[in-house]
């Protein structure tokens, strides 16, 4: 935990330095003070843990990951308290939304409320949390033996985590190298598209983390630039893809994307939903077919990859388009990506299972294992997938009821705020729509939704295990 807090303190200090290049000393001292406080607590934790064994087991890894993410919410919120005078629960909500790449905000006014260093820190929370703050920790620091593998697998998204390299630290390093290179590439392309270097860097951090924070109140619509939207759409789709495919493509070529069933399904859904929504909004919301395709494809990518950027108010779209977007809240991106949601591979497994059960309806003796591509999915993975889907839906329902209990909101607002947070998307419908924010909610609702974000990001079971009494018994 001490080492993790050092990473946070160093990141805050770096944001303070880079922010001065854009806005002078405005906000520098605020960010430096937050970094100093974080470093002090890091020193205390390192001192207290100096004699502890470094090798940890599966149970300890679950506790460390949960504690690490809670620490990110607490210490990551310090710059907002010091530099923007947030209340503690607002700061925790904003930081947790950033690190879990949800992108839900309590800010009604973004452009003039935050200093450049604080703007950059807000975006950096997306980037640090996108691939996983603990995965970064495993990559940066000496391996923890089997504990490093437990930490990695506890946090990495998807129903199964296959190593890219023999050692788990090497795997984490490879993922972060791919992640960093794609971020630099997007920054350069956004600058070519007309953004200044600071805006390009911040929106690249937000895009690759599939977070959705922006420096504009109107999100990406504030730039009103087709080249910017094209670049961000492409990189949202890339960020929602399995990062291991980019590593494999170095050795085997681009055919790894073509041959991967999850990627095929993912891209197919993107184009299918984009075309149907473009057809639906053509003539009703936008007159030209080009504009319809432009806004439909961007919004489908933003919701499907759980980035949450906006170029259009989709609450004004026809009911069919809104319904299709809500479906994408559940789908999410690929396993091994920075996206939230259920993950495409789980949706694919569920579809395959349904088809197998339909076939058994007229052929009871049929033995039809669930296959994805040429691989048979293990029964344990199928069971985990169904359990995950049920817990996902149950969590959305419980959190929605909780919001309705604590705040006098309508049905759409209650459950869409819950779904948007559990799926790590950000904007929803109703009073938390794409042009609104979460600032009006009570402190209780904000804390509940913050916990819902964390549950969705850690995929439920790792965090829920801590609430089982038997977990704490030897």
C-alpha cells in the first residue's frame, strides 16, 4: 500500500509540473500539497510494513486490491478538496469515477472550476485506473512471487486471464507498453486534427482509459470538429479491444484480430448498431446521412466501450435509438480492455449457451458444449459467466432502489444512474443524461454509486468475497 501511494504521489507531482506549462503556477501549490500528503502516508505505510513478508496469497491479494482502490478514491480525491473545494463525498465520488473509468461527474461547470494541473489529474485518474492501478503496481515494482499473479488476476477484467509472457510482471509490463504507445499515438493524431498539445494529451488519457472526462461542459461536442471525432472514435474502439491482441499482432500479424471470435463479434456489433441508429435518427434528428452516421457511430463507440463521451444529446433521439444504446450499457467492451460492462466475451458465451439449449429442446440427447471459435468453453467458465450476469443485473437493481430511497428522483433517473455506474459508462438518461451531472444527488446516493462503480470495475466477486464471514477465518 505504501508503494501504491508513492505511485499516486508521483503522479500528482507530475501533473503539477506539466500543468504549469499550460497555466503557469495556477493550481501548482494545491496539487503539490496533495502529493505531499499522499507521500507522507506512503512513508507511514512503508515504515509499518517494513518487516512484513512480501509473498502474499490469494486471500491477502483480494484485501490488497480492495484496499488499493479505496485508497485511490480517498487520496485521489485530495486534489479536488484542496484545489476546487469539493466536499469529501463529492471528491471521493469524482476520484472513484475517474479511477474506475466511469466518467460520471458532480461538476455542473467544468471549464472554469478546475486549474490546469487539476484538469490533468482528473484525466490521469482515468489513465491510471484504465488498465488497472494494481497491474501498474505489479509492472513497476519487484515481483511478489505467486502474490503478483494473484494481484494481477484479481484486478484484470474478463472471465479468464491468459498470460502473454512467462512471468506475470513481464505480462503487466507488456500491457502497459502497448497502452502507453497507443496513448502517445492518439495524442499526436489529435494535435494533427487541430487540438493544442495539452487538450490532446488530456483527451488521449481519457479515451484510452475509456473514462470520458473532458475539459468542456459539452464534452467532445465543444470542439465541433469532424477530424477530432474520427480520431477519438477510432481510439475508443481500440481501447475497447483486448490489449493482448496488439501484443500478439507483433508476432503473428493483423490476422489475430480477424481470427479472434470476440473481436469479430465486437466489431460486428459496433457497425450493426451504428447503421441501425444512423437510419433511425436520419430525417428525425439529423437531415444528412453523413451527419447521421457521424453522430451515431461516435455515440455507439462511446457507450459500447463505456467511455461516455458525447457529441450529441441522445436523450433527444427516437426511442429505438435510446433503447439500443441502453442495451450497449450491458455489453461493454472486450475482456482484457479498459472498458467496463459485462464484456463481449461473456455476452458471446451466453448467446452460445442459449443456442445450445434451444437445440437440446428438440434433441434432448444432444451433447453440445459451448464453443467460442474452435475452443470449448470450460463448464466452470460458463457457470461463472451466468453468475456474473445475474450479479450484474442484481447490483443494478439494488443500487437503483437505494438511489430511489435516498433521493426523490424518477424511475428512469434512479435505475439509469445505477446502470451507468455499475457498467462504468458515466452518463445515463433522465436527470443524469448526457447534458446533466450527478451533483444534485445526496451524499448517501453518491457514496452508494461510488461503491457500485468499484463493484463493476473489480467485477463483483473479488470485492463481495470480503463480506463473507468465512473469508476471514483461517
